[in-house]
C-alpha cells in the first residue's frame, strides 16, 4: 500500500496513560529519535506524585508532551496535534487541551464498562458523537501487542506491558522517526532478560508494521531538520545539564566537587547523575536528612572542595540555618533549589516559581546570598558554572533556582568547547597575611571582591577560629562590639551587591516598543513565544529576562524606566514584581498563576495584547 507523505513544519504529540503504562519512557524514546533526526525539540513530562496511583483513575494519569519542529521553538507547545490515550482516564484528563481536528489514537481494549465508570463516563465516547470534532483512530493496542508476542516466551502480563512499545512503533512510523537507537536502548535496558528484549522489539516492530499496512493511517508525516548552529548536539534534561555544569565547574576550578543531598522530588536526578562521575573528582553522599546534607556540603567547602547541596523548597527551609552559617563563615556553597508547587508537601511533581522570596530573604538576620536562575534545560549547564564561579570568587553561598518544568523538560544542547568555559581556579591562602609576616588574618579582605582568604584546614601557620558567632574584622576573633557588627553586616551585604553581573539584554527588534515583558527562570520560553507571535501580527513589544536575581544587573533600572509599561509573568503571586516595585519604584504589572503547570504562549499573548491596547 502506497502511503501519502505530507510535510509539516511542527508537531505536538502527547502520550498519556496510567502511571504504570510507560508513558514517560515512550515519550523519552520518541524525543531521542527526534533529536537524532535534527529537529528542534521541547518536552513537558507531567506525572502524578504517587509511585502508582489507582489504575484507570484521573489522578493516576501520566503524560509526556513533545513539540518538534524544523525551526527554533521555545516551548513544549500549547495544544497537542496528536493525543495517544491508553485508557478512558487519559482521554478524559487531556481532551480539553486538544484543538478541534486533532488526532486521537485510543487503546480500545481499555474502554470497558468498568474503566469508563471509574472516570464518570455514562456512555462510551468512542461510540457516541462526543468526539465528532476530532479525528479518532481506534486501535486495539493491548490485544494486538499480546497477539504479536504470542510466540514469545513471556507472560501475558509482560506482553501487555509492551503495548507502549507498540504505540511508540506506530508513532515512529507516522512521523518517519529513526528507530535504531530505541532498539539498542531496549537491548541495554533488558540485557539481563533476553526474552524481554525480543518481546519489546517485536512489539515495536508490530506497531511500525501496523502503521505501514492499515488503511486507517493513510498519511505519513515528515518534519525536516531545523537549521541550527553548527556543532555537536545531544538531547538533555535540565537536571542532567545542571549536573554536567557542576562537573565542568569542578574541572575548571581544579577542585573536588562534593554533593551532599537527601533525595527529594524533583531534584533527586542530580544526585543520581553526579554519582556516575567519580572519575572527574565528584564525591556524592546521600545524607540521612536535609540538614545533614547541607552541613556535609559546607564542611566540604571548609576543607577546600566545591560544596554543593541539592533539594527543593521544603529542603531549603530545613537548610536555612546552615546557609546562614555559610554566610557568617564566608565560604563558597552552591544550593540548588529545584522548585515545586507548595506550600508544605504541596504537589511534588508539579512546577512553580514560588521560592524566590525564600531564596532572597529566607534566613534569620541580615544574611544576603547570590541568587541566579536558568531559563531553559540547556541553560542549566551554564547557570551551574556561573553559580560556582560566584561562590568560589566571592566566598558566598549561591542559590540556583531551577524548577520542575526546566528540570524534567528537555531540549537540544550544543556541547561547548571545554577550553571556552571560564577559568574557575582559586588561590588558597598558603602563608600569613598580617603586616608582621607571622599573623594570619582570616577576615582580611580582597579589595576588589571583598572575599576573605580561603585557608584549607591543616595549613601550617594559618590556624584560625571558625563558627557562627560574629567575627571581628580582619582577626576573626569573636566580637560583640556594636560598631564591628554593623561593619561586618554591611560588608557582607556589599560583597553581594557589588558582584559584577552582565547587563540585562533587551529584545526589542524595532526599538519602538512601549511595553516590556520581564521574566525570570522558566518563563523565558512562553514569554518569548508570546512576544514572537505578537510581533508576527505587527505589534511592537520588548522582552528582557533575568538570570541574576541577587544582585540584579546594574542597568536594570534604566531599562525598566525606558518603557511605559512593565509586565512580569510569574508562576507565583507576584514575588519578582514586588521586588521590582520596591527596588526601582516601577509600577510593574504582575500576571500570575499557580496551577502547577507552565504558562502557555497563547494565554500570555492574549494577556499582552490587552496590555498593548491600553498603553
């Protein structure tokens, strides 16, 4: 049968099913195939916090969305062009996101009366007119997979589990994806059980062959490779990129990297990844709790390592006293906060940007730290290096604010030339620095950076007092002198405020925009896509994005005052907007949502168009 091939410039696909249906694996493999083909990609995994929510229920639905195109894209897409629904719950949970005319591939085997009743369907939506506005492809995924594996030495349960590979094979055929890497992946994943390798490969091929032979899929689609900067790329998640950034920081500084971490969603993958890189001088410790983890990391910094601790919002709250100690000790420490929806346990697998206030102010006393935030998964690599640079150069804790959207999303990452990365080497104190040539003054500061000397314990002649009590200027002796305390508090604040950071760059193509959209962290993609859409329709609008949140760029005030309106979209209730209003006296307009999901480009575009009408 000859199939028509249709060219597309972009596609958004969402795989959805039970948390045990392998949707994250399926989406990840499709993404890897797409990356190899050279498309630009952006992904959005979305899964429940429970290890295994009740099967067939709405709370148990897990999904993976992938957006791929032949041009530069900024988001995982607002609405799927294709939904693969493995059961009624997956259909019901995702149907509202689909535009009319979208393709729906449904696993008809799961549309039983019992499963329909679980999610409140009074009638089978595949048999009434409720899906008339969509292109529905009913496929008996489960039974066809079991049939394809009838001659394989696997149980019926294992055969049914392979239905996600059947779906992957079908979608790989539909969009002309290369699949050799998936077959190699299956060989590695099930290496200890050859029968499962054969079964999953057979299920994949059965899905591919079904697409090739069935009349229900008369069209195949092609999305050509995107035009990208020359170089070597790999698909990477934010957590993986951040981990490699920390490894690179260790290599470029010549220091061992020590990670003290307690497992917590969505930061645990950083611990998993860094544990693989012992050959680069990385030492990981899974501590018994968050306080022990940050204490060990600070101790490692005291001993001459690059100390790092990773966590999410609840963990930062527990670590706050030790972060204050690091402020007092004036030692380098990188704290990675992969933000999630709170408060308390909140929604552990959903995204939010609500830890900014805690990062800026969440310690007792005057305890300023540097704060930076990556804008995308690939940017996590460079943000991690920047966090290490500031921590090592200025002897300060640095909070790196990632979030669940950035951490688990993925995109192509251009591998950098290692020699082009910043030189992070530090000079430890090796001899007394007092005027008499015999005295060591642990708080005698570098006049440029205001950083104190970093003396590795055991260095002869450099013994000095350490601890959380206030220190006397220069000598580091315990001091309760009012004037000294005032001086030390102001000096620690000045050390942060005077860190030179790059000026904020403004994207204002025509230079005549009256509205500026200011963002930070993971809002970069949706804001950029919304501004791109408005410009394509003839509207003038400017965009600026903050990586450095403490200290802020020196030119930010001037930039803000150059526009009639400043709009700040945030996945919180206006935390950056409050800071901007207080610091720069600019009446910023906040646009806020805390749904546990990233902004869509369409909602921002609609909101910004209303702002433009009223300028």
